[in-house]
C-alpha cells in the first residue's frame, strides 16, 4: 500500500489532468455561469425588493398625506355644517320671534276689537235697560229716536270722567 509505483503514478496523474481539463472546459464554465446567473438573479431580486420597498414607502407617505387631507376636509365640513346649523337655528329663532310678535299683535288687535264690540253691546243693552226702566217708571213705552239719543249721550258723559280719571 505504501509502495510507490512510478507507472501507476504517471497514469493516475495523467488521467487526473485530462479529467481536470475536460471538467474545466465543459463543467466549470456552465457551473460558474449557473452560479453567476444565480448570483445575478439574487442581486436582481434584492434590488427589486429595495425598489419595491422605496415605492411602498412613497405610497405610504402619499396615503398618509391623503388621510391627513381627508381628515382636514372632514373637519372643515363639520365646522361648516356646524356654522350653517347655527345660522339656521338663529334664523328659525328670529322667524319664530317675528311670528310670535305678529300673533301677539293680531291677538291684541282682536282683543281690542272684541273689547270695543263688548263696550258697544253694553252701551246698547244699557240704553235698552235705561229705556225699559224709564218706561216702567213713566208707565209708558219710550221708543222714539230722540229719547234713545238722550240716554246714549247721558251714558257717554258717564264714560268720560271714568276714562279721564
């Protein structure tokens, strides 16, 4: 086993060198090309991942800007709606006050008209009562227009001191 045989050594070395040459010519080139291609593919994937990461970061920044802009616009819309609601409330309150004032004024006018009608009715009834009382006292019926005028004038004189006081 430890004997050195020069012929065997030469043939083994020659076969080794020929095999090394064949491998160099036909195997090392494709193997190195495959390794280089794989290295380039991995580097390309890394570069692509880096560019996609940058694009994703840009998209995220744009998304954040759009979100901030949308929030700002939403706040503006809410503030605008709040202002519009406040203006509408103020207008409705003003219209309600005006309508209330108009209703109150109409009611006062109606009360005044009804009061005047009631006073006129009371005057007529008091004239009738006075004529009826006078006719009973005199045992005859007073129906003439002059007598009626006399009683109305008397009642008007009674109203004046009360109105002036």
